[in-house]
């Protein structure tokens, strides 16, 4: 039986409305992050969207050492705290170390384990010990069945507020494929499942020192995932993806988000 995970006023899981996790890949500046958070909040209020705002204070796994990583943990968490306070929405951010888990866990509602780190025992345990909701992204190299071991590491702390996220699997070099069977397999483990529609269209390392991607395919995969029964959709968005400092090729332009959400909501109401 799939559990229902509550993130402040947002419920994710069987019987709950479809939820949306959205925001920029990385905090580019305090001002731009607050602006996008405000627009997402207004959209959520108008459309009745159960929204979790996401943004990273550090992208530690960029392809190139020269790539923009973010403002760092102190400035980044200050921005996320401001989003949480001003707009009243729960917030999510990535963590990469045990120390980051402990610090970020005092500010945000959801700690996200990046796909490359989903087997890191100390990180998973530290995230669980904070009492926050923990969103574990399935590694591109991992089977859906093996995610039970990642979840068990968090649950061993007594924290069962766990989300499992599908974000595509490696398909040869510089390409990913989204296997919709993984959503059903991970849901059968007893946790709500999230579909990351934007990272699933990445082409890792295919941009000569950056990750390329097929952002125009995001709506297609998102609709398929909701039809397959996911509990939430994760979508990185940007006012102008072509100018984004991280993962722009995979992001969905904010101006297209309302239309996509209405489609996803209609599909979810049919299959839920």
C-alpha cells in the first residue's frame, strides 16, 4: 500500500491530487529566484496546483569545472527561506554532503538526493535523520527494483517520508530513456513516485562541456508519466530557458506551464 507523504499543505500519494515540483535548476540570483517563485505561486493559486518550489543552491555535478554552480549554501538557503516565508509554499533543494543535509534540513521542507548519489549511505541516513521529506532520484545506472535499498537507508532512521523519482536511465552514451514501467515498480515499494520530466530529456555531456537536451519533448513524457500513474511531476522551468545558467536545454518555458498543467491534471483525473 503506497503511503501518502505530506509536505506542509501538499499531499503526495495515492488518492491525493497530482502535485507539481517546479522551479529553476539553480538559484541564479536572489532576485530572479524570487521573481520566478512569485509567478509560480500566482499560477498555483489560479489553477489550484499543489506546488512545491524547487531550486538548488549548488549544482555539484556540472559537466565542466567552469560551469555556474550557484550561490553556495549560505546565500542559497537564505533565498529559499525567503521564498518559503513570502509565498507560503514548501521548498525543495538538492544536497550532496552530510553537512549540507544537516544545515539545509533546518530551512527547507524536502531534501533531494541527486541521482548520482542515490547509493551514498551516509548521505541518505543524514537526510532521514533531519525529519524532512526525502526525495530520492533513481540513478541513471540503477534498476527501479534496487531503489528499495536506497529507501531502506532513509527508513532505517525512522523517517518514512520518502519520495522516489524517475529521471531516465542511461541509453548508450549521451542519451537517456524514460521507462514508464519504473513508476509502477517503485510505487509498489510503498512510496509515492515522482516523474522528473525535464532531466529525463537530457543528453548528458552532449553539449561540448555542458549537458544538452530535448526540452520540446518534456510535455510528451510528462503526459505519458501521469497516464502511467505518477503522483507528482517534477519540472524545471525558466522564464527564458535559452539564457538559463544550468540545464536550459531541458527546461520548460514558464509561459508553457499553465497549458501543460491543465493537460496533466485532466489525465490524472481519468487514471487516479
